[in-house]
């Protein structure tokens, strides 16, 4: 009768036994006999609760997918002669993306005669890179692509780290003692909220 190398439910080595004896042991233990190494000689089988094994494997796979960090590339488009207010707005977007652990593709769009002045776009990209140097680094140097000039800024923090920091900050915020706010029966008034008889928090 064919034989198998049998492993117990806790990983202990039972030894080489016939398939009949292995099946008998599985039945007596109310467990399943599962082949775990078909190419070994003799094949390796393990006594286990197969239903529980499948469930735990599915849960581990789900948790791994949940914790997996995907690389996301955001894009910001600028004009060479952007005005200061628009520049600050666009820079703010880049800062937010980098803080979240995302890469940012910055595109300078040239039109008409601007195409003969690529140095304007190059200087603008250099300025932006210097302004966000604490949060990101130039991953791909500025290069001309048709009518556009493109640069990629990568975040210093990985996506997973950014997510963990955000979750920790939220937890700290949620744990803030209510004693910091007004006592019950008092009126808390600021620019955003006025409420009586309850602790009020400004809306974000």
C-alpha cells in the first residue's frame, strides 16, 4: 500500500505510514488528511482542520491586501508664467500629496512663444522642488516632452508610513480629554460654532 510522510496537527513528525493508517488517524482525530508536498518521496501529508485552515488563509490574504501600499502618481499642471497666488495653491496640492505618501508628476505646459523659453519652466520646477524639499525629492529630473516639461517628485515617506501616521494622529485626536473644552452648561463661542449645554469642537 502507498505510504506517506505524516505530520501531526501541531507540526510534529509522526513518520512514514501507509495511507490507510494515515486516514484512520485523521478519522480518529476528527481531522482532515491534507497533502502538502505532492512531489516529495514519499508525499508529505498533514493532519489538520482543513476548513479552519482555509478560513485563516483567506483572512491573512485579506489583511495583507488591506495593508498593501499602492504607489499613486498625482499630476499637477502649471504654466511657465503662473501668478504667485496660483503657484501657492498648486504648491499646496503638491505638499498634501507628498504628505500622503504619493508621487507627484509636475507638468509645465508651454504655449505659443513660450516654447522658445524652456528655461522659464525649468526654473519654476527647480523652485517648486526646493519649496517642498522637506517632504519630497526629485525622482525624475525635468525633461522636455513635446510642448510640456515634466518632473516627478517622490515622497520621503512611504505610503504605508503616511497612512500609519494619519491613523495615529486621528487616534490622538479622538483621545483628547473632554476637559479641554467648555463645561456642560457653558456657551462655547468661536468663529465657527456656538452651542450651549454641550462641548463643542470646531468643524474641520
